[in-house]
């Protein structure tokens, strides 16, 4: 029978470089960072497991919303802003982007976040499916107009952070998903937002 300690000793004796580096970190940063023993994990869906690990050990805890406002866009934006700040991307974003810059004068729509990278304009907007699923139509219409106005000037990309996962068995959720996907808006569930930002971060460095 092999114990966890026995396996760790075997790995170390095998000279795995990453374990050596962890030992160094443990010694140098012992007052600020505590390195625990490795723990195995099994998963059939690697992305889902990464989301779980990031949420449990790294991501900013979701603050409880004010009474009577579960899933509000205000709470969604507050959480997204915390994640962006923790990822040190806050200063690289444009906030409350006027859609009128890309659609037509007088358009009152404001997109929560925008970013630029290598000729691409990215747009990220929060969407409360539980409170206002019809907003998906407004966002989809805005995205379509921006795509038409972009022409060869830049490449637009869009994502929408939803307060709940979009279930294929729920008619309202299916309406939101299909409305967004028809115009190329990628739905991002709130639970997976920190992982989405982690993937975006190296592209904005």
C-alpha cells in the first residue's frame, strides 16, 4: 500500500523540477505563502475542474447581494470588477463604453467593459437572466450594429456574463443563449468568470 507521503518522496527522488521550485518557495516565502502537500484530483471535464479549483482557492468570494436584489446587474458588475482588479486588468479596461461610438448618435446603450488587443475590440456586458432576460435582445442588437460598423477598422468580439448557467431544459435560458449566439455573443456563466478572465489576462499583457 502506498501512502501520500511515500508517493511524494518518490516524486522528489525522481528529481521533478516543479517540486524543487515549490520547496524553494516554501522556504523563501514561508511568512507570506504556505505550500501544502500535493493532492490528487480526477475529472472527466478538465475545464469544469479548473473552474472549481480556481473558485475554491483563488477567486474573489462572491459578496452577498442586498436583500431583494438577487442576480441584479449591479451585483454582477460589482463581482466582475473585483475579479478584474484581482487579475490586475482593471486599468487596461474601458468602463461603461458608449455604444453610440460604434452604432449611431443618440444610442443610450452603455456596455459594461471594453478592451483592445491587436486590432480587436472586446466588449463584455453583464446580463441578469433571472430578472430581465429580454435584455439579451438589446445586447444582441447592439452587437450586430457594432459588427456592421466595424467593417475593416477592427475585429469585434463579445461576451455576456449571466447570473445563472443557461440550462438547455429551460425555455427562457434557451431563448437567451440562442439570441446571443446568433450574433456571436459568448455567454459566460458567473461561476466560470474568474477562469474566463484568467484566460484573457495573458492576451492583454
